[in-house]
C-alpha cells in the first residue's frame, strides 16, 4: 500500500483504539483488540473488534461542525469526524460479547 494510505489506515485504527481504551474500558486495560486489514482493488477494509461494553460509535452521535466557532462546539467526537472523513463506509455490529466496527477507505 502507498505510505499515504497506510497513514490514513493507522489514523482510523488509532482513533478506534483510543475510544476503546478511554470510553469502552475507562482507562488502561489488558482486554484484547482484534484487527484485520485487507486490500481489495480500489478499497481497504478494516475490521476492528473489541470486548468493551456494547457501543455503536456511529449511532446517535452528532458529528461536530468543524466550521462552528470554538465556543459553540461540544467537547469530543473529533475522532469520529476524522473517521467519517477518511472512510466511505462505516458499519457497527455486536457479535456475542464483542463490538465489531468495519470501515472501508478508498485505496487512492
């Protein structure tokens, strides 16, 4: 993969991981995270799974308006904004006791 694409994938994974640790587990923990990355033609698919309590990061969370004045913005959710801007498709599923987030990025 081109280095620019690798950096975008890394940023998405980092944002998901920080949310897992900070919000899902409330801080440092030894809980496992599973990750798979596949390149298929024009897209990279990332499947990210964790064992944090059930949480759909894409439901009911308003994406902040980056054009709004600073004092009008709520704290947080910038990671979700980054993910939404870098990906073309985002899905969430709860499978057993695991959160499963699948995102697709353009491979261009």
